[in-house]
């Protein structure tokens, strides 16, 4: 029996309507920027497997560090115990995070990192004796699939069956030059008429919202109003973190720094699941009390798993290497050059770029999850490229180690799509 047939027998895949798409493609190995299926056909991983494997699949240096850690300590409860990989990782993260971050809390994935951030913000006010039970979020943002994170998310296709169970969230539009005054007025009205605990946002790039981008100077105005009203600010850097925007974190482009930052995905370089929620000393201090009930009662069995910490340390080391930094600049310049060639194509509606994240909107009408989207996906797969369109948006978020030849193949496949009948 083939892997495809065995897969269908028991597995339920995420974000999949199995009645319409009953088969999944078996991938048997991966190396660098390449994936290989069971027939040994190779595919360039143009989205770093959901923005995780940024230093390439099975990176030998990260693999070496993981194997070394496996020989010393595999797993230990992080409540009442500690270990050097977690301590060292906290030290290295603080060095590259925005300067106001002081404390590191471990969890399992991006959704739970945001869940932790939301709970920190709600309990911060609770511990201070204030009733603040509402959060603010951007329209069409996405923060994960657990209930707090899902409550903050504005993509209804994910949320429909669960909306009656959500925490209270008020939404404001992402800021632009045209709407910034209205946006700020709306924000002030929401704060004035609700018990606002926190504002959660994806800084500069909304990933699931078709890589929607907005400017840091407008976000900064929003954050300053939040700060003035003691609204805790939570930067969801799960997608944007670790070099993708051209800086270590997208929050570095904004003058006003967040109180809390959530991160995952590239944190562990695509090797193992782990997440971190960092916060300021101010947030942490609100949980210090003679009462045990004011402690932060949130835990995951695999919090600060030593192997995951070792992998994350290796990733940070690579991120700061000259080779990776040079590659980031090369990819940024390469995207800019490609953009000049295709941005005026009649099938291209708009293009945008932030760091190594490049996106274009096709000038065609189509549903986000309609058949046309799957036709586009199949086109790229036939060309040996793994790109995952978000509706009519095609985006590239490839590993930092992708070669120029591989990147040119991705560009060629996009150009071929534009020149064929869509």
C-alpha cells in the first residue's frame, strides 16, 4: 500500500476539507531548501515550511547541537527545575530582543505563545485590582487556534463555529496614511468605553491575511495611545521574528516597544516545536506577591525542553553569522530586482515587500479557498516549487540559505504563471 493510501486510512490533516482534497503528498526527506517526495522528485521550499526552517532543512550545525544535547539531557520538568540550555537561551534571546524585554516564559507553539501573552495581560490588571476584561486587535489579524488566540483573530473562516465562546475583543483597522486619523479616534473611543486590558497585533506584516503590510510609523501612534492608557501591548512576532523583516524582530522598526512579545516558528529552525513569550520587568513584577494565587499558573509539559533550547541557541548563532546576514541582504535585493520586472504585468494587481517577505496579488477574481487557488498551487508543484497561495496572493518566504539559482527558478515559475491563462 502506498504512503498516500496509508495516510488516508487514519490521518486528519489541518486546514483540509478531506471530501474535496482526499490525498496528501508524502515527503520522505528534506535538505537545505529542497523537499523530496516518495518518487524522489524535488521541490524548492519557497515558504520554509510555514516560515520555520529558515536555515534550511536538516541544517548540519543545528543537527549536531541537537544530537549533543540528546546525549546529556532530553527532558526535565521546568517547574522547580532548570537547566543550562534554557538559561543560556534566555540570555541570548534578551541580547537580540528589543531592549525593554527582561523575562522569558516557555511554551509549545505560536498559538500558545499568544495565549500566554493574553493571559499575562489579563492577569496583570487582575493582580493590580483592576477589572479589565477586553482586548483590542486588528481586523483580519491571525494569532493562532487556541481559544484566546483565536478570539483575537479576525479571519472568520477559522473562527465561525466557536465565536460564541470567545473572550471580548474590539477590532480596529490596520493603519494607513488614509485612515490613520479615523483609526486613532476609533482606538480612543474603544479605550474610553471599555475595560481594555491589552492590544495584540502582528507588527508590520499580517501573515495569514495574505501578507498584508503596513508602516511602523502608524503603528507607533497606536502603541503610544495604548501606553498612555496602561493598555498592555502584545507583539505577535511568531511569523515576523528572527530576521525575516530585515531586522531580528519587526518591533525594531517601531519606536514604541511592546510590553510582551510572542515568538515561535523560526525560533527552533524547523526542528522541534517550542515557543517563547517575553515580557518587561513591569509585567513580571505584577505577579510577585506573598499570595500564591497571584502567580502565573500556566504550564506546558515540554516547556523549555532542553533539546529545543539547544536547537534555538544554534539558530540564533546562525542568524547572527555573517553568512546568513549576507544571504538576507542578497534575498532582499533579489526580490527588489524581480519586483521591477513583474510589478507592471497586467496580471499583477499589487506587490509588496518587507525584508525577505515578498508578495504579489494577482489581478483576477477568486475565492481564498476556491478551485483557482488549487490550480495555482498545482502549477507551482508541477514546476517543482512549494508555494502556498493565500487566495489571489502569491508570496515568497524562503529559507535564508536558498541559493540564487533556486530563487531564480521560483521567480521563473511565477512569471510562467503570469504569462499563462489564469
